[in-house]
C-alpha cells in the first residue's frame, strides 16, 4: 500500500470511529424532570423510571426539565447523582 493509500485508510477509520462514538450518546430523563447525557448502550432498571431519548431530542416548550451533566455511570434521583 502506498503512503497516500495508508493515509486515506487512517483518515477513513478515524472518521468511522468518531461517527460510531457520537451515535452511542443518548439523553436520559427521569420522572422528576432531570435530564443528562449517557454514553453507550446500557439499560436502567424499570423501577428507576428513566426514559432514554436520542441525542438530538428536545423537550417541548410546555414541558419542564432540568439539564445536568455528570461523569460516570448512574442516574439522578431526588436531585442527587446515584452512581452505579
């Protein structure tokens, strides 16, 4: 493979990797109106009451949500971050 061909292959692989990572982001919201980003595909137990939306989801003007960000895996409940 030529240097140019190798360069194109690396750029293509990098683009594919970035696209795959961006596609795995989601927005999680609980019944109390707290929303946050989750990365990866994992499920919350039904009793936690979290709904997963696509990353481009927006709430309607008549709905009342609060936006949070947090590192790690977990969920918001009662205004506190609960780590898995």
